[in-house]
C-alpha cells in the first residue's frame, strides 16, 4: 500500500502518466465528480483532433487534465486554490489582488512541475 511517505510530494496518490487512461483512473479515485467532465472534454478533443488532422487538441487536453490531477492530488491545495479563485473575483484592493495572483501562481507552478509539464504551456 502506498503512503504519503512513499511520495515526496506529500500526496498519498502518485501523479499518473499523462495518458487519458491513467489520468481518468486517478480522477476516479481522487475527484470522481470530475470524471464526466473529463469524458466529455476527451470526446471533444478527439473530435477536434480528427477534424483538424492534428494531435494538438489531445496534447492540450492531456496537459490540462494532468495539471488538474496534480492539483487535486493534494486536497488542501485544491481547496486553497478554489478559495483564492473565489476571493480574486471579489477583491478590489490592488495589493490583495497581487498577493492572491502570486499565491495562485505558486500553486500552479508546483502542480506544473509535479505533472512534468513544460512551464508556460510550451509544447
């Protein structure tokens, strides 16, 4: 059995490979409510890839969901991100807005690194 000690990131659930099957299986464990959205977006990405005769829509889909899983693997981090996003919609003071944006950026940077994604959305 895997424990948080087995994973230096502190999550009891390891980051899966960025394949549709592994991401979906991990989502089913950590965020089952997101599976229907994953499936719908996967179908749309496959259709776009066929229409465009390009793998780019699937690459974008996999990057997006690898990042989502990297965030959701850490429930406290995911909760904090949702709180910050909600607060950002209401804040009016520039200093508070900058602090919120900076913290969101740090969360996304950590998740990007954990997911093994290139920084800045490069291909």
